[in-house]
C-alpha cells in the first residue's frame, strides 16, 4: 500500500506539469467545471487531492442549471477548440523536462533520452520543433546562442527582449582589457523618443543571388552584440554606400547612437559574412563542374558559418589534394555497407563484400577498414557531433602551451660552437623567454600573449600546441557509440568494434585538429581585433592633437655627422628659411649658436620643435643650455619634443617631391616635424598610418584589417574636424567622407580653373561628384568667407563661369555663386530649410552666426520650449535640431580639437639618473599597448605603466570603459617603481590623470 501511495504521488506530480493532461482531466470531470477552481489545481496538485474528500462544497450540484452547459454539444467542438495547437506553447513556460522528447522528434534513436540523464548539454544545439521548451535559458545572464534558438517569431521576439534586459543589467562597465568595447553608446543629448526602425524588416545582405541556410542578420547580431533591428538598418545603409562619418553624425537614431568604432566593427563583421557567402558560392560552382556536388554536400556547405567550417567540409574535394580515405572507400562501393551498419546491422554480412582480386576489398580486414573510414568521415562532418564536442571542450580546461622549438635549440648550440657568432640567435630566444615554458587556459590568454606566441612560432623559435584533456575523448566516444551513432538494431561485437574504431579515428585524425585550428583562429582573430582597436584609439588621439597656430615655428631634425636640419615655418606653414647647423661637432658651437639666434630673431620665432630621433637628447641639451643662459633674449624661447616616426619615409615619397621639389629629403623631414605641431591632422594624413609609431605588433596582425581600420579612422577624424575646401591640400581632401583621390583631384582642378568655391552647391558642378558623393561629403566641407572672397591677382583662373552638369531628362538649372553663411557650419545642406525655420522661430538671421545675441536667443528658446517639442514643431528629429543648434551657436572657425591637449613646451631637462624609486613625476602618455601605457617623463626614455597598475579607481569616469584605459596625450602623475639603468627601463605606477 505504501508503494502504491508513493507511485500515485509521483504520478500526480508528473501529470500536473503537463497542462495537456490537466485539460483532459477537466473535460472528463463535470463536477469540477468551475473556472475559478481549476487554476488552483494547476498551482498545487497536492492540495487538490486533499480537498476532494472535503465535500462542504457539494452545494455546487445545486447549481445544476450549470448542467445547461453540459448539454453543450459544443463540447464536440472542444476537441476542435484547438488546444492542441496551444500545447507546444505551454511547455515554453512550465514544462521543466521536455528535453527527453527531443530525440524522438528529430531522429528515431532509442537511446537519446539516456544522454539527457547523463547531462548531455549539446542536445540544445539539435534541430527540432521541441527545442523552444528550453526557455529556461532566458534566465541566464547571457543571451542564448543562435544555434540554440528556434526560428519561430515568438521566440525571436522574446530573445530580443532578453538581450535588452541583459544590457540594462550592466550599467557599470567593467575595467578589463580582455573584453570587447561597448557596442552601443548613447550620447548625453540623445533623444529618448521612439526609434526610427526602417519599414523593411529584412534586407538582402549578400546580394548577387547568394543564399545561405542561416539568417545573416541574426548571426551578425550575435557576433557583434548589436540588436537585430540596428543590424538591419546598418546593412541597408551600408548597401546604399553611406560612409561611417556620415552615419555617425547625421543618422544617429537609425544606428542607435553607436560610435564610429562600434559601427566599423559591425561593418567588418558584415563584410566577413558576405565574403563567406561568396566563397561558399564559388566552392559550390567548382564542385558542380567537377561533378561531385550532391544535395547533402550543398546543404552542408551552406550551413557553414565560418571559413574554418567551410574549409573543413570542402577540403576532401579540393583539386590537387590526395583522395581522402573516405572517398577511396566510397569509390569501392562501401558506403551502403556503412549505412547498413547504422540502420540495419542485424542483417549485415561483411564477408559478402570481400573480393579477393580487388585492392581494398581483398580481405575482411580491408573491408572493415574502408567502412571505418567512411564512418569516421560521416562523424567528423556531422553538425550535431561537432557541436557536442565543442560543448564538452567549453566545459573543460583546454590549455595553450608553448615551448622553445628543437630547431631553435639546435641552431643555438651550433652558433655557440662558432666563434664570433654567439649574439644573433640566442638573443632572439631570450626575447621569448616568457613563453619558453608557457601554459595557460585557452579562455584566459591575453591578446598580446597570443600575438607574441604567433610571432615566435613564425620565427620558428617557439612550438605551440593546444592541449585538449583526454577525458573529452572518452566522453565523446561514449556519447557517439551509445547515443548519436548507436546502431538501430542489434549489432554484433565485430560491428561495434568497427564503430568504436571509427569514432576514435574520427576524433584523433579529423575532429581534434579541427578543434585546435579553431581555437588558434579564435585567439588570433580576437587578438588582432584588440590590437587594431588599440591602433585606432592611439591614431585618433594623435590626429586630434590640438594645433599650435598663430606663431612661427622652427623645426629641427637632429643628427650628428650630417648636422641638424632646420626649417623655419610661418604661422600658416609656409617655408621661410631652411639651413643645416652642426651643433655636435668638436668646434664652432658658438658660431652655430649665433646662427640660431639670428634666425629666431629675424623671423620672430619663439617655438622650437625637435624630432625624437638620433641626437635628440644632445640637441635638447644644447637648446636648454642656451635658454638657461638667456641667449635668445629678448625672445622667450621654448621647445618641445615631437615624434618624428614616418618623417623620413614621407620625405622621399612622391607627394613630398611634388609639394617640395627643390628641397633635400633631409630638409623635408625638418619641415614635416615643424608642421606636425602646427597642424598635426593636415601633416600626418600624408603618412601611412602604420609608420606613425602607434600601437604594437603592427606586423603580426591582418594587414587588410589594419589598413581598413586606420584609413577609416583618418577619414573619421578629417571629416569630423572639417576642411576648408578652398585652402586644404589635395592629400587632405581625399580623406573626406565621400571623396577619393580622383574626386579630390577634380575638385582641385575646378578650384584652379574657376577660383574659390562660393558655396557648397557649386560642388555639384565638379566632374565625377554625383548626388551620393555630395550627400556624404557636403556636411564635412567648410567654405569660410575669408578664403572664398580671395582674388587671384597673379595668374588667376579664367573668368569663364562653370557650366552646370546636365541632368538626365531634365534641363540643368543654374547654380548661384552667392555666399551662404550656413556653409561654414556643421549643418548639412539637407537641413538648411529646417535651420531657416528655426531661425525664424528664435528671431535671428544667418548673418548673426556665432554671435552672443543669437546664442542667447537659441539657448533661451530651447530651454523654454524643450528640444523635442521644437523638433516636432519643425518636423525634424531631435538629433537634427541639436546639430542645427550647435552649428548656429558655435563661433566662426570652431575646431573640435580645441578641447584636446597641446604638446608640452619646456625650457630645461632631466636625465634618467635623476629618477629614483618612490619619486613622483608628471608626464604625458605617448603610446598605449595591450600590456600597458608608455609615458614620457622628460628623460629621453619612456616609462611603462603595466596593466596591473591601471586600476579603475585611478581613472576618470570617461576612461573606465572596457579596453580603453589611457589614451595618447593624457597628462598623468606617476610614481617611479623601478629604474633599470643598464637596460634603460622605467617602471611606473599611475597615481592620477591630470585634467
């Protein structure tokens, strides 16, 4: 009796979790038809059992008018009440163990439920209609992977809501170097109104008739952490040839206020997916020509989501490669045998396939080997199997190990035996001493460690391997034999041995190398992205350094034997004088000092810029000594040290020859050094970003990725600063969003022929500049009245007026040559009408741009009526109106770089011998690496602040964002931790950032 009671108890608990059975019970019992009572039974089944004997509620039969409901023949429609369609929706919220039914839906494999009892988590990755019940995953603190999400619209919307909730759970950003940058950043002035989602809910991402078996928008959202509606908008906007600077400034709401870095990351990920689709299509066409393409193979190819997966599927069919073991066995006709072993093993007889005269079939052992190789290939190509083994690895301690290679040790021993050659190879091995016996979990390897290990491996100094625990092999083999690949009938021991050998061979020969390559690829890709992001941040900070304007500058390229090259520049960068002085020769220093004094007095130059190359410290000491003696009086002369990286490369480039044809390359370097302080952006865009001396491991990352990121950053900086179209160089102009080298050349030719541009609309008359290009570049081009009204008295342009381009099917309309004051602001021409309406609202005019009266009127109007209310009244978005407000209130000639730091000018120096542990000094960050920040403390050698000393408490709030830390140009106060005089290394500790 006790046993019966227990079994009945368990039975009740099981049935109450299934609402379908409860509904059947409701249909069978007429006495309990009260709607207010059944929900309580659903909540607690035990209480319902206890309340049945309590019959004080039997007066309910008095309500026998309710039997009037019983005559409902409408009950027969009740099966038609279509609760069965609801049944799959109910387990989503309440059924806790629906996973036991998954295998019965997907495949008729009898033992799959046992895997669930064994805790096989990979069943989530299977396909099948019963997978939605695992909505319990939504309670986790991370979004479910796409491979686990069903394709139903209801579930998709729930996951979208969940991803938003997860983002809200992390308002405080962690200070870590191994996490990617934040993908969505809202500005403080961002409107909180409705988001302008595009009407089209999907977009043809791939184009050209390319299709894959997965949703590119969904995969893009998973990889970048951006919401799907934003990914749809970004994909559509990029297909319409919009540039990143244009989207970030003029389409903020459509991209959810992402910054340029996050938007560029989405663009790169989208390009990778498009490249994968094109490669897949090319592979399919190749296999079709070769006659080996099958429908199953095409599906497998279109299921691939990474290049590694595509190569894994395609590699056995590549031309020129040896015929794989599985294909040789298939050509012998053993594929039906392998399928029979899985589908109908009780009737399989291997002896019937033995052919004594045929190679590969002559013995029973050869037949078994061929079947084993086919099975191994099937196992290695199965998606569910690969997902399961990856899930096992994710839960295990997979290690990355590196050691000194045998080749390097052998070469070291050989060179040590030779006289006079002991310094080359051993020195290289010493550089990788940290990685000579390196071992770390695959999930904890830092990006700079990955790049250093890859460099050592490329130099054949290190041997690198990924170590997967043996326990994974055992669990995987057990799962395959007992669950995924278990025969559907009784299999004799010899057949089971073939299956077991096939599983082990597949794991060792095919799956394990795939896993190792995948881990190495993921580590390298993540490290490259982090390194490129560091390059981008450093480059942006270097380009946006505040220019030093309004004063003459002497640029000095220091040197010993060939002397110090001088270039005196005017306040606008024109070359006034060039010379060479020998400050470090044995005699004649007084004469050279007199020459310097004469030049500085003649051109009223009080600023000297010294390059940080060879003889920099000696040249700095020379000027510091003269300043200390007040040698340049009445001038108050000061100097600064600037990075001359790339100056020598630029001095011999074609652009430098075209710009300064009559100057020696060494003199051109001095000119470039001086101009880097006068206008860093205009000068540094002439140099390949890789040669500016920023970042680390620039030669170890993907060069196309680095090139695209750096070029995009240059374009972003140039566009956001803006260029005066009438005076900027052709080199600078080509980096404006929407322009390129050809269009910049056409603009320069138009300017030489017809004179300065009078308004932005005249750009439409330039050859090669269509409506789309004009839309992208117009907002970043400035036309200042001072330069536009310039006259060319000597050799001026022709007096012919420019002819408007003919429109398609329309008569060309004449373009006005009158100045428009709005052309000197950041307001886009597409918003000019709204700007004029706003001016009429505040009672101002365009002639008052930048004046105090207009600024006060605008601020009062916005304060009284509110920005969003004004935007609605003007039929504009709040972001557009905010740009108009900024453009109308900013003073003429406003430069966003005014808020950035200028170079440090000084009059004296200290040396590394003056530094002692515990001393506190100030300096400026010169470079940010993956392992720390380099700081110039004025001793001729930059010190390093390791990452362990960069804590969040020491940084301002705006620098606590993930992976950001310090930026080049930041002034910091540091404590000296250690000074290595022999190796000239300084270790520093960050105290605070000086603002």
